[in-house]
């Protein structure tokens, strides 16, 4: 834990960060998606337990490299963009797990439904930024959710009963953040 970042407020660098997901399609392949518009703040306290994270993602910025699929994801079958334009994350606990490993418990809101989710987090490092007096920190966070827990109940199946889209969604966040200069 000695490698944990210095106390302070760090803003997520959206140019050098990824907020994404992975979902199985027809059981045999994976579809990967990213959000291009998001904002977040990581507040590092004097201890990990006093640290926190908040983030907001614009659902309209979803991209899976397929315009038709992206349009479907924005519809009421999935994100219901018209009624729920943002996804949010607000941490409730940040607990040490091992060397550079933590559990981030957060209230995740999708489609207006908020559920507590545990993320496995790895602190990937801290380095002096090229701007004087600025520090860059990195984290990778992963969690799996059941989309139905958030009211995403699209249930298209093949004739043999195979789900077109898995219920399990893997969330993958690769974050670089910097403190204020």
C-alpha cells in the first residue's frame, strides 16, 4: 500500500482512459463497447478507506463499431437514452485487498436503477507528469453485472433457446487521472 497515490483530488484524463464493457453474443463471440464521453474524480484520502470515486458517463457516446447495434443500445431495449441519458458511479467503500489491489464498492446507476457493485481494482502506478507539479495516477477496475438487475431486459433468443445477448456484462475501466497543477 505504500505505492498508493498521494492524497489529493485527481481528475480523470478522458484522452488516456477507457470506460468499456464486454458482452457475449450468441454464446460464441464477444462484443466490446466503449463510451467516449465521461468525466470522473478520484479523491485520494489519507487512507484508502477515506478515498472515493465519482463518475458520469454519457450513454449517447456508446460505440461498438457498428452503427446499427449502437442505435439499438441507445433504444428503450437497452440504455433507454431518451429517459436515462447518463450512467453514474459513486463509490461507497474503497478497501485494500492485497499489494496494489483493492475492492471498490460503488453505487452504479444504469437506466435509473442503482445497485451496489464490487469492482476489483489494481493501482497501476503513479508518476510525475510532464507538466510541472502534476502527478498522473492509473487504475484498472473490473466487475461483472447482470444487466437485468438494472432493468435491461431485452430477451431475444434463437429457435434453440440460445440468448442473442448474454445477461452477464463485464465492465472494464482503464483510468489515468491527474491532480490539479
